[in-house]
């Protein structure tokens, strides 16, 4: 998905002299001036030093990952000074390590890596930085901060918080006092999933609610269908359901429709196009989704280009790109869905 970056100009105040009245017996007031502000930076979109950007990500086995790869490539093509060098996507840890090692050997100017598992690819990312290649760590974070120059990703904890508040408010409006709330996770062992679940639990706690049951669905449509079927059978009445991932949500929604259940409110996660259309219809149990946008891959490529060229972000005063950038998680509902439709990805 293409991404438009809004450039905002700074209003920079110059020195201000305070004029005061004076008499022959009264010395003129000393001028007061503001500290000189840096001049606004020139547009970073202007062609600069040629940069080869290596890219590695998992296999595009569902919509969000597919959108990550497409966004990265499309953004790289926007710049005449960027040569995009992707390696074969894979879900095999050892194969991804080998692929990244090939990019290190090729001496690329910068690396963008979305690891299958940050812990297991931490060492090869360290090798890259030690070889003088800046690494932009996308989404799943490397545990060692020395392994990357900049991390950019979504707010997993914030996703849970947003989902929890939406559900909490809905249940309070209905006067539900002891709700049955179920949660369908992605991959339970990943830190990002654990952060999402913690944010959800923390937000629900502010309403006096808690999760009744949760199960992970591995981010796949098939497993999403199986897990949802199991949870629906186990709970004859449900008040709310949060599904962490809109891709696996295709299977979750299919199971709900097959069971003929509609007594609960459902919230999705990530912001897929099909989820947005469900919300827009107004006839689905899916009433909201909280964003975790694959546009982050577009931003990661832009950041890698700037870092390799020794530039900062033009809307910031600092000369260097920040070390960490966390995207906000927004709540998409029927009321605002039209604004988000252009950002949706196909599941």
C-alpha cells in the first residue's frame, strides 16, 4: 500500500525586540531575544547519494505480510537513488539467517529486516551492524539494541488497550455486569501477542471486567476458524470477542456465521480491507478493528534511505533519525471507516 507522508512546515520565530518608553533619566531596556531556531530542513525526497537497501521478511502467507513486502518495494521504487535488494521470503529461521548473511556479504548500504523471530535472528542482525550496515528493525523487535539502528513498528500494547476500551464502553452502555469475554490471539509465544493481551487485560480492568477465555490461532484463516468454532461451542453465550488479527479473522467470522451467532460485539486487529467492509456494512458482529498498519514497511524503507544518506527527518529539529518509532493504534468504526479504507490491505 502506498503511503503519503505529510510534510509540515515549522513556524519559526525570529528574534523579538521589546520596545519600551524611555526618558533621559531612564536607560533603554535591554533587547530580549528568543534562542535562534534551526532553519527548516530541505525536502528529504530530493535525490541524494545512491543507496542499496537489502530487505528480508517472512513468507507472504497472509495478507498483512504480503502488504509489508508490497509496500516496501513500492516505496523503494519512488526514489531514483534507491536500489531495492530483497531476498527470498521464508518462514524458515535458518533460511532467513542465510539470506541476511548474503546481504551482509553483498555490502548493502542498509538493511530492513522483519524477522520471523527477533530472538533467533538477533545474532545475524548484530553481524550486520558490526559490519557497518545500519539495520532498520521492522515490527518484531531484536532483544539486543546493538542489533539495530532504528526500530519501527506498531503499538501492540496499544492495540489491546484500544480493543479493551471499545469493548468496555459497549458493555457498560448495555448494562452488562458480568460479561463473557473471549480473546483469540495470534501466536501466543511471541512478545507482540503477549503485549496485545496485556493491554487488553489492563484496559478491561478499568471497567471491572476480565477475559473469560483465550486461545491462539497462529495468524491463519484455517486455525482462526477452528479456534472460533471451539470457543463458540464452549460458550453458549458470549458478550464480546477480540480477535488479534484480521487475516485469521476471515476464518473467525466464517465460524461465527456458520454457527448463526450474533449476540456479541467483536473487535478485530490490524485493519484489513475486508474487516473494514464488514464494519461498514453495519450488519456484522464485527463493529471495530484496531490498527496495526503494514504501511510501517514503507516508512522503514524511507528511514533506511535517510540513515544511509546521513540525513534526519525533515519535520524534526534533530539531525539524526530517531532510534525508535512506535506507530499509534487507532480504532476504526462505522463512523470513521471511510477515512481508513484507502489504507486497508487484502486478506
